[in-house]
C-alpha cells in the first residue's frame, strides 16, 4: 500500500495512513501528533491536528 493522506478541513486534521493493518493502540507522541500502531507495534498511521500550521496547505487541500 502506498501512503494515503486525507484531510478534514472542519477539524483541521490530517491523517496519513501507511498500512491497512488494524489499529490497536494510539499514542500522542507530541502535542497534536498521534501515532496509531498495529498488534505488532508497527506504526500504521499518523494523525496531525492543527494541520495547516504544520503541513503545506497545497498538500492538505489536494487530499480533501
């Protein structure tokens, strides 16, 4: 699977998915950055809050 970026303008949150594996645990690793892990402890996704402050807007709006 290629990484997929989605963006929710209402919540200003970006979600980058790396794998189709089920998420079994999430951890906020820094303020506004949450990593999702599978059963083997591998990172399968990342959520970024206040995304327009942290990521290029053109990438976010292309992902809507």
